[in-house]
């Protein structure tokens, strides 16, 4: 079983930056991909970015060029660097780890971008 703990959310002004971290523990050797999702009030959860164990990344069109996902395998940690933040980026951001057919979720961290 995998446990995830996110950190790094907060309040930032329009155009600002934040870096989210997701630390994994437990059965991490089985994890093949990790991702960041977000859910804004009244909206469906959406995939923001993902990274496989081989380093292949994928981004939602709305964040491409502004957000960067990366991973530190030695620390079992995935990061989401968010630059040029916009009010539309306001949401609860959650980390997910995929191991086979099992997806584990973190508790989520709030990101609020003020205009």
C-alpha cells in the first residue's frame, strides 16, 4: 500500500508561483506513474499533469508551458512547479499514484489565486 502526503498549497496573487510536493511512502516500488489532479468548486476533477516511472510527462492544455511536473526518485517525491498562476487555477490539488489497477490519492491541498 502507498501513502501520499501533499504540501505547498496556499494563497498567491495572479501571476505568482507555487510549488506543490507529494511525498510517497510504503510500497512505492510498485508505483508506475504519479499525477496531479485538481478540482475547482462546482467543476469535475481534471488531470493537470502526470509523470511515469520512465520520466514521460503529460500536461493539460490549460497549464502547458506554465506548470512543470518532476520527480525525485531518491526521495519518492513528485513536484508540481506552477508559474504564471491565474485565478482559474484556484482549486484543490490532489496527488495520485498509480500501481497496477490501484490508484492511491493524497488528502489534497488548496491553491487559491487572487486577482
